[in-house]
C-alpha cells in the first residue's frame, strides 16, 4: 500500500527552496501524507541523499510520530522522536551537496507502522530500519532536488539554480 506524500514548499522532483538547506535556515520543510491504513500506530520519516559522494547520506530520522498525525509543520519539533542523521546529530540537517557535484536528490520517505514506538531517542537510520522490519503497513516518498554552484570569480557558494 502506498502513502501519498506532499509538501507545500515543493512538488515532486522540484528544487527544494534554499530556506530548508545549509544555505538558508536549515529547517525541515512542511510535509503532509495521506492514505495510512487501519492499524497505523506510528509513523517514521527518513530523508536521505542517495547521490552523496560517499554513498547514501541521511539528513533526517524521525520516528514514533503519532499514528493520527497527517502532517509536520515547517521546522517541526516535539512531534515524534528524533534519530541521529549522518551529520552525527539529532534532528533535521538540510541539503548541503558539494558545489562540484551538481544536483542531488533528497528523498523524504514516510512509513506507516503497526507499532507505537521503535525505541529510545537518537537511533541511527540503520537501527530504525531494523526496528521497522516486519512492521511497515504502507510507505510513500517525495523527492526534491538541490545543487550548490561556485561563483565564477569567487570561492563563495551561492544558492542553486531555480
């Protein structure tokens, strides 16, 4: 079964606004989802970048979001349990690809689960994936893109193309 995931900030395969990146306020974007099946007790959200030079880079791990929730506001805090991202921090760490790489994809995965909790705060993406095994009722995703480009006459980095 598939969840439908959307954002008021961007559509599928569009550029994520700089506000939600390391070039802006670095806050999580608003997300909405629908289509959770009966029996959903919690949700988990994972955002990762499969185009990172060293392999998939996780920007956000959030779990134990109450099953009745259907959205997260921009910069949400206090809903669910924050896991550890690839920056070795809890919470959202916005897109920040190397300027030479061009656009990267940022995939926001939303999982409907048949358990109320996956565990203690600060779990890694891998630990959350292990805890979710056998408990996923439905899932969906939303993909955004982002790139950073170096200025021709400067070492400064500027916001991406629009």
